[in-house]
C-alpha cells in the first residue's frame, strides 16, 4: 500500500499532543507507539497540496466496518475536542489512528480493542483542506 499523506500542520500538532499526553499519562504507550509509527511512515505535504480524498484532522468521515457490515460517520478531532455525543472522536482512538492519512475507498485492517477490524473509507463528508480551511 502506498504511503499515507499528512498535512504538515496536522503532523506537528499530533506529535505535540502525543508528547503532552505521554507526560500526563493520558495515552497508553501502545497507542502512542501505533500513532507515532503511522506518522513516521507518512508523506508530509503543505495543507494546500493535500488531495481532496485524504482523511485529515477535522475531516468528517463515513466508513464501513466491512466484516460487520456496519457504517458510521464521525469527525476526527484533537483529544480536547472529542465528544462522542457530537460524533467527534479523538485522533488517539484506534479507529481515528487507523484512518488518518488514508484515502476514500482505501480498506485498512487495524487492531481494535475487540479484535482486528477491516475498515473501508466510503466518503469524506468534509475535509478542511478541500474546503479552504487550512488553519484548523
């Protein structure tokens, strides 16, 4: 599979939040390692050069859990903005970590708390970069 793509602002902000969360012990070493691994393998681009089909921070994503035939929609946000009732999930959650940087139609296998899940990105309802919101 080709490299994931990250907005350089998202990259810097996520790394900073991981560092802070590790100090505050609000992220497990396992989850921080998975997210840092994803970040280290990414192709980093300026916000204006991010393709419109790539999942970035603050994107609203519609995805399917292929092995469960279940579809969900949520927004990927920074930890301090997470709110399950508003369908805003933290980048520190396994599903958000799995999706960041991938493209619409990509299928990803990812270890979740309940076991390995096969996820398919069906649609980006909103992506900040394609909407011209480069500083979110």
